[in-house]
């Protein structure tokens, strides 16, 4: 008589429910500790980038003034840095190709507010809320040439 070998089930490899729960708890703890440090950095980065953009626009306006003896008027606006403006003051030596590649907008895709008072100008971003005033990320960001 032949002996029948008793088949023993192979021990399956895998994770127990307890091990999976431990991993989920560890990931949850890490998320609670790390996420608050990361959230809000996006707005800080946008504010920093907007300040940098304002300096770039200010430099482009200086180049415009050096070429044309005046800053663009408030009505000519920042568009005068991209395409040759009409109106007064006349841009007699406007640089072919412009001073900027495209009309600048802030990091929240809002237009900058440009005002010219003769030989002084001001550029403002109204921040994240897009409205005058505000606090935190919604605070206005100014660049003034006196």
C-alpha cells in the first residue's frame, strides 16, 4: 500500500491586518506633522515671486524712461512695455521688441495697477484676494519709484 502524502497548505506570505494598521497610523502621524509646514508655503512663494516681478517691471520702466525721457502715462499703462503706445507722452525712441515679452500679471493672474505721477510711478498687486487692502496673502504688494 502506498502512503499518501498529506498535503500541507503552504504558508502564505503577506501582511497581517495589524501590520497594515500600524503603517496607516505612522503615515497619519507623519501627515499631521508635515502637512501644516508645507501648506501656506505656496502663498509665501507667490508673494516672493510677485515682489521679484515688481522689481523686473520697475527695471523695464526705467529702461523705457531712459529711451523716451518719460515713464508711460497711467492711461498708457504697463502695456507700453510690450507694444508701442500711442498718446501723450509720445514714445519717440520706443525699443523695437518692447521692454517685456508680455503684459505682466501677478502670481494670482490679476493685472498690476500702474499709476504715473510725472517722474514717479507706483505698481501694485492686490495680492491673493485681488482687492485693495487685505491681510496675510491678501495684502497689497507695492513697488514705488520716487
